[in-house]
C-alpha cells in the first residue's frame, strides 16, 4: 500500500489517493478466485474445479476484480488513515481510479474531526430547581401502595363513575354484527376512557341484570371501516363493583413496607423522593451548563459525521430489539418504518451526541487532561467487579485507549460542572454551525464500514454476556 497523495479539502475532508501494487492486488484476486470458484459452473469441469484462467477466459479478466477490491481496500484504507494520522469520524467515500494487472488505485474522501474554537466553558451560570416536598407529593407517592391494597367489592346498586362493570357486549352496524365488536365477561372501569366515546357514559346508572342498547357514533379518526359510522351496542350487565380502599394507618404501613408506623413510612418516601428530585435537578443543571459550552463553541459539523452517529444509534437499537428475540425487520414492519426513516429520526439525537463529543474533546485539549496508568487500572478493576469477570478478560474486551477516552470525557465534564454557578441563565446564544454538502457518490459495493464506536460499558456488557453463553 502506498499513499500517493494527501489533499486537504473543504468542510473537514481529506482526499487520499491510495495505490496497491500489482503483487498485492494479484494476491487479492487469487483469494477472490478461491472463494468464488465453487459457485461457478464451467462446462467440462466439476463444480469448483475450473482453473482461474479458464473462468477469466469465459467471463473476462476482471471477473474477480470486484471481490478482490472489496477484500483488499478496507485494510489499505485503514492503514493509510493511520499512516497519515487522520482522525476519521465517518465512513469514507471511495472511488476507483484504476484497476488491472498493474494493481489498484482508489480515492478515499475522508471526513475528519472538525476544528473546534472553544468558547467559555468555566464559570458558567444556570438555573437549578430548588427541591421542595409537599404533603400532596407524599400522598402521590402513597397512591401506588394504596392501589395495590385496594379490593374490588360487588355492590347491589346502580353503577357510578369509578365503578367497574362486568359486561357482555356486541356491536351492530346496519343490524349486522361487525368484526371486533363483541366481548364476554369484560371488566370495564367507568370513566377510564378505554372504550369508544359515549359507551361508558351510557352505562352509568345501570345495575346487575340490566340489558341496554347503546347508540354510538364512532369518531371520524377511527379506523376506516367504522370511522364516523353510527352503530348499536347491545350490552348486558352482570356485576357492578366498587373500589374498597384500605385504611391508611400504622397497620397499612406494616403490610406494605418494612416500617412499623405510617409516619416512618412517609418519612422514607419523602427522603427517597427528595433524593430523586435532587438528582433530577442536578442533571438538569449540568445539562443546561453543558448546552452553554456547546453553544459557545464555533465548529462546522460535517453531515457525514452526524449520519455516521445516526447509524450507530440505529444499530444499537436493532441489537437491543433483537436481543429481546424480535427480528429487527419484523419490528420495522410492526411500526410502519424502514431503515431510512429510522436514520432520519435518529439524526437529532446524533447531532447532540456529536456536539457533546466535540465540546468535551476541546475541553480535554484545553485542560491537557491525562489519564494515569493507576486510574486506568482502577477502572479495569471496577468493571471487573461490576460484571463479575476476571480482570484479564475485561482487558481483552475493552481497549485501554477506549477507557482513557471515556475517563477523560468524565474529567472534562467535571471541570465544567465544578466551576459552574447556580443563578439566572444567560440569554440563549447558538454559534455551533452544522454545514456540509449532502453525501455524493457511493462507496464501492460491499464496502466494509468502520466499526461503530462502543462505550467501555457496552464492550464489558457484551463480553460478560459472551462468557455467560460459553458457560451455558
């Protein structure tokens, strides 16, 4: 591999012209032939036994070039990027210049990390919510426990809002039953809004044994078959039930918690709610401060960088869904989406990730943040304990450079947060620029894309999961 030329271009791109010599390319062509010969039928030869020259004679001398290019160029590209010390942040655009017995020459348009002009990042001011817990807040915290302890009791009276009625029902359109309009022994809470508008309201005042015809007109935005149609539901009421709430006292506290008194239980709920809200207030404060840092910086973000991060987000989502046993293609069909739509939806979140990454890396450079060997080893030990893995296994799964990068990011954040002050937030100002031309051209077919960036946590989780499967 030889880098013939390196030319800086606009919008954080660099064009590399990369040459692969005749001998190296011939080895790639031979490898492609050995892979493909079993799939090629040649008269007079058993399948997979035809000599390369015979196949090339039939289909042309370049029959294996495409596979050879796809075999050889990804590593050549990676070596060239490393040699030229380029910080590539997206997939390259690749164009073939020439290919033949003399070798392969291709151009790679590389999107590199854009230059960042860091604005103010220390001593910033943002508002922080003051946490106050009221009696109403504590009552709301108690509600889930009360609901779980609530019993449904059959009553011999007319149904009221909030009651549950047990009913049989069947819907008729123009005197004929329609699909999906029938149910038996269905429990319906009146006032819940779970049925079509007008249904629950007409059951208020009914009692066990009543039969009633309900005149209903479906909303215009209902599904096509019934939208705006007038129907009749024939309903029979079997039972009316009311909620019997528990007495909220010391006995209740003993039943639903580890505390002997209601006062102690409420205090624990208040303490936990206070801690939760304080954490939320802290996170919101830090997010507001970091947004100022990102807004204060000047940078031109290439579209390709955002698109690359959007692909990472979609790939992560696909892995999570497939880990639940749902094929991603099936998930897309269920949601009425396709990959292009998913990527488009992911772009806003991807842009925020890119902005954060650029801002924090600029702070790392400005503060000359370094991670010592001791800090690195300590993080490896923490991951080992967290994922119950041997230390050596964690080191195999997670590269030291990745850990250093993540720890550096955390330190950069701390520099920003530690110097920040609580107060009135300044007027919003946004100087971050995101300008880039739309992607032009296509990479070579079968292009091997650079591996997506994964956090040290994700790599450790993947390694731990792999160990569990091995043990099984």
